[in-house]
């Protein structure tokens, strides 16, 4: 059996693992990267990059079909969507992004990379099972950066041989005629709208009332109204039960909120009910760590340290924010502190920022509406229905609500649904992190005509409501 010893052992070579490795080596420590699966980050292989490629293809198709809005006539029968070409480009560009991350990983010297499954046998030792035989790794500290996997709820197990998860979408060669989607969250909405615009009939199912990410009831209402125009939503549904149907289809049976029974057959069932942290087979029971209900070690967000142990955690494995920029930030914090353990130092976290690339886009900046303390904040909002630049673009849909502190007049956060919020949300995130007041933001320049003028309108209303 091979035996290795390092200063820092990092389990997982995704975004969090790579940034943790870089942070530890910058600190002068001998670090090792342990990976059981293929190199290449979740974002490049199965997440951000291929989904945005598909979304862009759908946006182009949608724009062509609605060119008459601008007085440009393109007969719909002249618009041909070639599924093989659409998905072919998605896979080609995805593979290019993947190869770039693989190359980055393989530039790490081989003696600091181990391929195999890692499992704790005590708080300071890992056993490794890999193609080269068993091994052990001892280290002064560890970083868990094992990522996550699609969550498959038990009620769909009866059709496990014919359901799709988000990873599978990018391997399609045709556009399914109809798709049932279980889970109208960010991933479901992004993929659902893209596939609808490419020709699928999309129907969402959820036992809950919410769609997307927003907690502000006004934004929730606005998003449900808009997306409900092109896709069907069965929210608050009960007894969701899929069953095999002919021609490899899936029959869905459910009851609505009033108890009425329904059934419908779909070509595909796509499950987008979230992701599960990959912590189940790490032998964490041997470490003495306190685990939460998901089996994830309890950790400090300012240090990424699990309890007072030499074990740190980062990225999707935390089960908190499955976002690349958060994984990168957490990997840096975890790797830096693993390198200096036990002299761990808390580090400030960036303003939280989440974006969904639907059309219009969704975003949350800073503190969510649901997390604000009643009586401590005021709201300024803007509808994009008549906003100048949005109307010019024929993208005049959406609502933005910005929250400010009644005591300090500082920006607290925002929930956003509208055109271009992937950009305007960044402006608000930077302002939030800089602790700017609403009055300071209103003193900044705003060009005309731009979408940012809508943000200024909301800030003006917020300033007035703050008194």
C-alpha cells in the first residue's frame, strides 16, 4: 500500500478544490488534490456554461419569431431550428470550456494529484481507493470540496430509466415535443424556458407555491404571471406520481390544491429539484465532527472550518450556495486557513449575489426580502412595463424592488426581475458591499436611455419612502 504525507489534502478538483489548492500552495504548503471522477468543474461540464449556450440559442430563435415587433417580417415557416446543430454547438463549446479546466488541473505536477475515492479513517488520515491500488494520505489539515449531485426524489424512482436530470439535457439530439419538469427553481426555469422557445411544450409541477428564487411576494406574483403566459405551472400540487407509458413516455398523475385528480402523458420528465452535497461516503463519522440534517459538517462561514478541527469545507459540498463565485471564494478561504491551521483567521464574505438567466432575468442582491426585519426597512420599486430602454428593446417586462435601512439609509438588498439584471444586479451588489447609502447612489451618473435609469427610479422612490 502506498502511503503519502502532505501539509494539506484537498478532496475534489472542482472550482472550490482548485482554488483551495492554489491558496494553500501560495502559502508555501505541500498540498495534494484528490479526485475520484473526471477533471473539469461542474460549471463547465454540466452547469453554467452549457446551460447558457442553450439559453442563447433559444433567445435567438425567440427573437427571430418576434422580429415583426420591429417591423421586420420573418415568416415562422422560414425559421428552421436544427436540434442537432443546436445541441452540437452546445456540446462543442462546453467541451472547449471543460478542456480548459482540465488543462489547468493537469498543469499541477503529478506528485500532487491523486486519482481515487477518499474516505476518512480517522481525523488525520484518508484511505484512497483508485485504479493504482489502495493508498493512505495523512495531512495536517483537509479541505472537503466534493461538490454535489442532482437530487432525485423517491417519487420518481418508478421511471428512473426514462427521466432526465439537468446534466442529460445537453446530450439530447432532438427537441422533445413535451416535457414535464418537477421543480420550478432556477435550473428548471432556465432550461424550461429555453426548451419551450426551441419547440417543447413545458409543464411544471411543484408541491410549493413559489417559482424561481424570489422571496418578495410582489416579485413572485410578477414572475408567475409572466412565465405562466408561455409555460404551464401546477403549483401546490399533491400526490405527484409518474408511471411508465408507451413509446418510452411518462404518464404523470397528480391532484391539484382542491383535491381534483389529473393525468397527462409527456415525452420526457426532467427533474430539477436541487442538488445533494457529495458527503455521504467520506467516512465523516470517524472524524467526530458535528453534522447537520444533510450530513454536512457544521462550519463557520468566515473561516470555512468545521468546528475546531483541521477539516475545512468549501463549494457545493456546503449545501448552501451552489454558485461558482461562492465556491471560488470559499475555496480560497478554506485553502488559506487550512495552510495556517491552527492559526485560523476569519475573513469577510462578499455580498451575496444570485442570478438566473431566464428572459427576463432574475436576481437577488444582499439581504433577501424574507430575511429583513419588519419595521427596519423601506422599499423602492420600478416596473419595467413602460421603462424607456426596455420598451425600445421590446423587453419591457419585470419588476425590481430595492430595500433600504430606515436608520442608516444604506442599501440592504434587492430582489429583481427584469431585462439586463445580470448587469444592474452587479451595480447594486458593489454598492451594497461598499455600504453606500441610497442618497450616495442617486448622486452617481446615469446615462440616457439605459436600463439603469430604472434602478434610479426605484432608488428615488426608496429615498422618498425612507423619509
